[in-house]
């Protein structure tokens, strides 16, 4: 029994025991269902071993939506706890764990896979490629992300959740102040998922640089591809910093090193610096692809080309550079002195300029456009004013002298939610709705979609605007309760109502998926939105090889030119098509990394060694494996093309 | 697989060119990894606590031996790739083998060096300085160790399958990796050891 005691939750509550039961039952139900319906083989062949970017993209999106609800449950619990003064729903320790996991889950396991999922699905289609540069590496990226996410998610029922905030500042996150294995989960789970993200970055850079259809020069790439390109450059340069920081944190916690301790020469501020050297660029990894989605959606539904293409690209390049030189603004009050703070204040406020350029470009795209209000467009139109509120308050926070007034208050919480929700989440919902027909062959119901967009838009304001006021009045973030006399109660009650509204909005989206799955028409053609770029020129559902013939590009909107000006997009004869083979290795490595991470977290060194060797064994196996892919024969290509509505 | 005969074998197919580009991007990420380690080293170099400083524990002899071994191995992997381009499989295998032997010798000296540090009371837990020193050196050493196995597998594949677009591609990418480790070592030699001993 002694062996198992380490897995006990140090600070249990009935809710956690209920979750344990629920998780157990869900796992049993999934296994039983798969066995009963004899779906194991299907699951293995079609999904677990797939290297198809479209399926990997869809798996990323499913994971992201699941994590959205996990993080959302955390959010509702926090808002419920704070809804009334001196509330007893959660105690301080639970509150700490919940705001820590809420942050990590939402940023790393919801927003990141959402974006990477859309990149996976859309980018090869947008550039006229048949897959990404390294399809098997892509599958490995997904399974590493998934292993990391699952590892992080079991923390609250096995051994305890991290409780030092999503920033996990030392010395609070050190062994002295965080004694449970929670912070080990943080260090290891994010490390595993981060490796996957780094591989994605490399993969997509190679894909975008080398695999564009003939004629598509860099300045003829669709805007989403451009934004993903820049975001992936940031990934490649920012994630190694996180890798090192997490490795140091692991060494401190599990091997007694002194990087971030308060004695033996350690320096806790080094963690804060390294974390934000990664953490601030991370924000732009999230927001730039979101901007790319808005550019696609706004241009499609304003029925005109994107205004200011070159300045859009230029401003993203400038943002990517500036993103690496602003990190100190996350801790102006932590002792750098006036000179350093002033420099970082200026670089921070400078980011508002290229961002402003982009906002005006979208407005000018709308100007003289024939605007069609669809659900994706509604999200985009809600984004512009709401995001501007978040952005302008960001400039307020960027002024270091003024920041002393509202740092670490609810004002900050309101600011970053007002940029991330309208910026990233609305974009992902817009992107999901926009690309849904391409993915699944039916459209999401527009009526329910607009209801959910309005509900989410208004609820965002209701949930987060009050925090600006309570924050300016001095309500600190990350405090599990406050007194009646503080006067914060009314603001927090309004916030709670907004949070409940957000929950209703997201529930409506789920209902919409169910409703549309049952009732929506399957006869929608391949271009239901009358769109402009290449991904809409292929069939729906998209055949495995994406394009039977590789398109010839000579403009930014080749598909629009084909539709309106009769330009030929696809020429030449059908040929046999070379495609990569499926592989079970990425999935197996994902499982091994999960087990490796789990053993590492609990410092069980013998399993760690075994799983390390097994992981290297998989890599050695891959090195010796001969896999030259396979050819889809011409007859099969012809048959597929005819079935899907004719050769293009 | 379309093979373009106007290019060297390792560049001859589309997939090969993709792999080489992808690896260069990966090296970009590796530069960031080591840059972060160096930056942290400079931050923590004076954080010696009650432990020794660099000047007290560094020994020039093993460090010089490691430097000579690794720099020579970088030269021999260059010769191996040159032989590969000329289509001389035997010479390539010999130089490739010498590279791995030199790498192994480097690793042996580095292990001796680590044992020495722990012996004189400069272990991972001693101070922030020793932690970042051993982590920086250890990350480089782990890369070399990984490279030894990886290189060995490639060597075996070249031996078995000859110089094909696939094996030459792997060998060329391995050479990029090996040169990169050499460059990192030059920075370690200059900014960790020489600066520490001055």
C-alpha cells in the first residue's frame, strides 16, 4: 500500500472523488462501446495510425473542444466561488489549483491545438499541396501534444494539481512551497506537449517554404498561410526557451538543483524571465493565426479582396520581431528599475502600431464591400470592437509607471481575457464554422450559430468588463475570496452571470453540431460560402490526396479568378499519386511518452529508464524502417474524382 | 520517387530536399536552446553560493583533449561527406567510423571530467553555478551521445545499402548535426572554460 500512497490526492474533496468516478466510468464506457460496436480496427486503421493532415487536424480540433470544456468548468467554478463575498464553495488550495490549471489548459491545451488543428487542415489545401512536409512527424506532434494534455489532466485525481499559477513562478513553485507533485505535472506535461509543438513548427515552415503550388510566390500566399508561417517561425524560436526553463525547473524539483532557489546562488527571477521570453511570443503564436482566419473570413464575406495585403504581411513580421523584446512588461513591479522598465514600455506600446494597421485593414476591407452576415462573419465583426477594448487596456498596462497601480489586479485579468477571447476564441469559432463544411460535408445551422455568436459576444462583455472596474478598485487576482466591505461583490456577481452566459453560448455550439449533424443538407457542393482561395476549389469531402492535379497559381485569389474570370486552375492529365503510408509508431510513442512522463513525475526511476529506452527503441526502429510510401493507381484516382462530382 | 541527377545524391529527390531544409530549421531551434543555456549560464555564473567557482575546478588538460577530439571529428565527418560526394563508399565509411570513434573518445573524457567535478565537490546540487555548468555541458554531451547512436545506425545502413539517395541524405543531415555540435563546443570552450579560467 505504501507504494500507492504517493498517488493519493493531498487535498481531496467530494467533487474530486466524484470526478474520479466520472473519469473511470467514461473510460470504461469508451472501451466497452468500442468493443461492442467492433470499432477497434476502424479506430486503429483510420485514426490512430493516420498521417493524413486533415484527420490529424480534426483530432486536434476535437481535443481542443474537449479541453475548452475542461478549462471552462474551471472558469465556472472560479466565478461561482467569487460571485459572493466570503463564499465557502472552494477553499484557498482548491482555488489555487483551479486557476493554475485553467490557465495552462486554456492556453496550451485548448488555444494551441485549436490553432494547430486549423493549420493542419487548412494550410496544405490552401497552398495546393497533398500533405505536409513530414506527415509522420506531424502525427507524432499530435500524439505528443495529446499525451501531454492527458497527463496534465489526470493531475487533479492522481497526486494533486499544480497550484502555483499558470506562470508557475519560483520560489512558490519550488519544493519548499509546492510540496505535492502538482508542479511536476506542470513541468513534464508541458515539456512533452511543447516538443510536439516544436515539431509542428518545423514541419509547417518546411511545408510552406517548399510545397506551395507552382506559381504561388510568397506574396501570393493566402493570408492565413502567411499568418501561420510567421507563427511557426515564432514557435521555432520561442519553444526551445520553454524547453530549457522547464528542464531547469524539473532539475530543481526532482534533483535538488539550485537554479531558482533562494540560496546557493539560485535566482528566482531567471524563471520569470525565461518563462516570459517564451510566454510573450506564445501570445503572438496564438493571435497571428487568429488574425489570419479573420482576414480570410472578412475578405470572403465582404465579397472583395483583402485591403492592404502587403501591409498585413509587413505588420505581422514587425509583430513577430517585437514579440521577442517585450517580455519584461509581465513583471514591471519586480525590480528592474526605471530605465529597463521604460525601454520595455516603449517596445510594448510599439506593438499597438502594427496591430492597429491590421485593424484598419480589416475595416477598409469592409468599406465598400458587399457584406454578408454569416456566423463566421458575425464573430469577425464582434471581434473588432471587443478586441480593441482589450488592446487599448493593454497599452494602459504597458505604461510601466501606471502599471504599478493595476498590476496583478482583476484589471489585468480583464485585459488578457478581452484580447484572448475575442482575438483567439472568436477566431477559432469563426474558423471552425467556416471550415466545417469542408471538413464534414455539411454546414452548421446558421440560426443557432448566430444565436451562439451573439450569446458569446455579449457574455464576454458581461463577464469581463466588470473586472476592469473591480480591478481599478483594487481587487487582486488569484485571491479566493474578498470581504463584504470591499464592495467588489456586485462586480463579481455580474461577472458570474457573464460566465454562465458564456457556458450557454458554448452549449449552443454543441447543440448546433448535434442539430446540424442530424438535419443539415449534405448537398452543399464544394464551395458553400462562395469563397476565394484554393482550399475551396477541391471536392467536398476532400479526397485523401487533396488535389488530383496540382493547381497553377498566378494571383492571391486563384479560385476567385477561376470562378469569375474563367482562368484555368487545373491543367494536364490525371496521374498516379504518391502518398505516405500510415504508421503506428507515432501513437505508440505518444503512449510511451505518457508513461515516461507519469513515472518521471512520481520519481519512479526504473520505469523512467525502461520507457526512455523504449522511446529510443522506436526511433531506432524508424531509422532502419524502409518506407517509401505508396502510389494510388490512376484508375483509383479517376474513380474517386468521378464519384465526387467530376474531374476538375 | 523522381530522382534529379543534376544534383548531389543527398539533394536528388523532393523529399530529400525537404528533409535537409527541415533539419536546418531544427538547427535554428537548437541554436535557441543553447543560446538560452548560455544566457542562463552568464546570469548564474557568479551564483556559486558555498561551492567552488569555475576557476577553482576547471582543468585545462581534459578540456583541451576534448576540444581537439571534437574539432578533429568535425573535420573527418567533412571528409566522409566529401568521399560520399565522390561516390567512394569505402573511404566514406572509414572517415565516418573515425568520426564516431573520436566522438566516443570525447564522451569518455567528458565523463571523466564530470566524475572529477563531483569528486571535488561540484555536483548538480552544490550551487546554481554548478547546476547550470553541468546542465549546459550535459545537454551538449547528451547531444553527442545521441549522435553516436544515430551515426552508428546510419553507418550500418550505408554499409548494407550502399550510397543511395536515402542513405546519403541521412549521412549529410548527420554531418550538419555533428558540425553544429562542434560549433556549440567552440562557444563552450571560449565562454565557459577560457573565460572561467581567466
